[in-house]
C-alpha cells in the first residue's frame, strides 16, 4: 500500500511539474516576443530608410501565441525552378524555388516553398512569404513575410508570431514581391502583424 501511494504521488508530481514547465515556457515565449516587438518598433520609427520613419502610426500585432511556432523539415529541390513574382508595382522579380518547408500546424501537414533571388548578392538571402485565410480581413491582402536563418540545416524554426507586412504596405514607393498561389496556407494564421489601418 505504501509503495502504491509513493508511486501515485510520484506520478502526480510529475504531471504537475510537466504542466508547470509548459506554463513557464509559454510565459517566457510571450515575454520574448513582446521584447522583440518593442525593439523592432524603436528601430522602424527611427530609421530614415523605414517607411514609418517619424510616423505616428503604431503597428498592430496579434497577441503572441506559441502554437504558431513550428519546426519545419527542409526538403531541398533537385531542380531550382525559376519563378516570376508579381510585385506591388505590377512589375516582375525573378526568384529560384530551391526548397520546401514541411511542417505541422493545427494538426495538418503543410508545405511552403522558399526562394532565393536569381541574381544573388547575399548567399544567405532567403524569401519566406505566405498568404493565409486572414488576408484582406485582419491581415494585409498581399501576404506577409518571415525572416529566417538558413545555414544548411535539415530543420528550421518558423515562428509566425514574427510575420510582418512588407514595406510597400506602409508606403507605395517601396516595391515588394507578392507571394504566389502555391504559398497559400489553408489556415487562419492569427499571429504576427495585423492589417495596416491608415
């Protein structure tokens, strides 16, 4: 009987510790995202190269949500197809589709192409862009971007809480490529920057 009580107590303590650890992780994640947003906002309003330089507008964000941070498998493509992106100015910009990011979100498997500029000055420059079911409702209709660090890894983290609007949203003088149809995620990505309300 005593052994059973000890075993039961051990299991209960393990369960409590598990959920406590999850809560601590969530709190740390939320704090980290909020800190990054504060830092970003300080830069974007002070930089002369920013479309929001000295602007009174405040970027609107969805609350941080750890469920929108995923780990993706990188599937490199044998042939790098040339893709012509339509830009916000109606012109085209050529990219190379070189890999698919495969990840699980809301219980479903998704595949998202990533691109490199065809004439690349920076070998680490990667374009990760996407559309989703919030476009034109609560987010920019032309899609959003996410900056990623790509260093020949097999897996990579995608944090949709860091999704942001391209500069052309805030100022028409900027030119930005619009994500192609194959970069549509059939989910509501309620994370990252919201629609620009001017």
